[in-house]
C-alpha cells in the first residue's frame, strides 16, 4: 500500500520536527539489531542533523496531508570527515514515521536524492547503512561494500554497512 507524498526541500526551520521524527523511527527500528548500551550511547549523536546539511538544499522532507512523514538527503562531503571524493555523494539521515514504513515514503525521498545527485554530477552514491536499513538500500540498487564501524562523537562506535550505488 503506497502513501501519497510530496517531497520538498527541508530547512533549518524544520529541524525540531525532523529530529523528533528520526528519534521515533530509530527507537522503533533499532532495538533487536543493536545492543541497548550501543543505542543508549549512539542515538543522541544520530538524532542531530548537521546544520550544513539542512542549509544545503539537499535534505528533503516527505509530506502527507501536511505532516512530515519522512526525511533524508545527501551531501558531497563524507559524513564525519567532510572529505570529498570526485563525483561521489553520500546518502544521509533517512527516517520514516513508524506508521508509514513500507509505504513508499523512503523510496520517494531516495528517488529525489538520486535525481538531485545526478543533476549535480555525481556518478555514485554511498551510505553508511544501519543494519536494519541494508535491505532497503539493496532494493534500491545499492551494493554492500563492507562492514564498518562509524564513530559517533569521539567514543561511540556504531556498527554499519558501507553501501554504494553507481548512478547511470
């Protein structure tokens, strides 16, 4: 069952609503995939959206009946390091309202990100997928590159999967 959504550019003024949505989504999805102590330490850092991402015009919100039901975006800079690799973009901070999961919200946002990245000259997208999101990215043409540990802050290791999609 699909939901009708409009994808719009999100901005700094949406921060509170977006971070609240991310918190609800991750609280629903991550238990059972990650140990409670990992979540306790990692979630606070994962819920904050980088202001530069919100100001970039590359972070999107999905609206259904005027409510934000999903979010996600992409950047040229690698999350955490800020490094840039020629023609490589990075998918960032995806979340869907728990009651709207598996209705096409995330797919619609990802399609917008792919289109936007291609228009900006990117030839590949990468992401640090959480363990439960791997199947979502695989369904959308991403391949597993390797298991990685993403450091959140200076002392919180978070198991993830580096995934990549070649854009054509």
